[in-house]
């Protein structure tokens, strides 16, 4: 499916109206179904959907990558059904979890289960030797601009990217939803690679983004916007280095600053 398309619009600039068009991102309903039963329906950009399925399955604690048998994107008149088939043990766990949900599944979870799920403790970040200099943090933010083609066209998409000292921006994924972009990125990256670099986000850092970053195994999260207080507390408890308000000329470190080393220390190392 198309990820963007031009739509007519009337623009008011310099005191006058002008006809024209603007490229806007596509947004479709994407159902995530496990072994034939729908778990959640998300509004998403219809691209990199297999990555989305893998990442969502991991970050929501549904199953590991090795427990996924197959993924198929089925086009329907109302949207896309991502049919994800799990090994027997994972399917049983998912079925029990689904039966425990109160209310409809369109939002994923409802009632008291939603509160418990929203505030679940973040998975501790795996040990990592990753250390970044201030210059590298700013390089990662500056490099992000060249990896957002959908945003460049539409000005309406988020990006999640993975940066390493060796490769710069190694992988990037975009979506109209910030959570979807992160899930797609996690689904695209091998698990053993994530501890070797930093996660870079174009969006604010809320508690749910910290949960997903920790579930993905990233030791450092760099965001261009400010975090929430709850996100900082969760990142601190999970061992995640949270850097926010990052620009090509500066940033603020909120948790675990030990992963940021002075430039002169890098020269010695």
C-alpha cells in the first residue's frame, strides 16, 4: 500500500490564498492477530509491517522472536490484518492473557488490567559497555534528519533510529505513530546488536516509550523532546541512560550519565 499521497488544499500565505496540494502520510487500521484472534488494532503507516509485528510482539511481552512461526499481512476492505502465528506455548500464554482482559480488545487492554499494564515495571537494561562522548550524542541527533523521507514529504511522521559509532544511523523506521515507529525499528534489528548503539527518537519520551526501549534492550535513549517525570523515574530504575532535548549543539542527560564520557577521556581510551 502507499505510504503517502497528495491531497488538494487551499494555502494562505503572504496575504493571499493559493490552490495546490500537499503530500500527507497514509494512516490505516492495522489489526495484530495472534493464532486467529485479534489482540489490538492500531492506526499505522502501511510499511515495514513484518517489522511492526515482530517489534510489537516483543515489546508488549507477548512472545520472543524465536516463538513466532509466521507473519502474514492480509489486506481487508477496512484495513490490514497482521496474522501472527506463535509456537504452542506462546499461543497458550497469549490466550490466557486475552481471556483476562476486561472489555473489548480494540484498545488492547481495558479496565484495571489496562492500569496495571500501563504502569508495568520496565525490563532491566542488559549490561553494556557502550560509552558515548558528547560529540557522538550530537552527531546521532544531527544524522537523524537525513533518514526521514516520509517526514520530509509530509511533516507528519515520527522516526525511530538506531545509531552506532561505526555506522552512524544503522537503521531507521517511520510511522504516523511514535510507538509504531519504535516497534518497527525493534522488529528490524537483531537483538544482539541493540546493546552496541543508541536509540534515537524524534518524539517526546513518555513512560510507554521507556518500557519499549528497555524491552528492546537499548542502553541509551536519545530524544529530541522532553521526557515526562514518570519516564525519567522508570528509566533510572531500569538502568537506561535517558538523554532528551537533544539538538546538534547540545542535550540534557536525566539518568545514568556514566555512559557519557568527556571528550578528553575518549582520546585517552
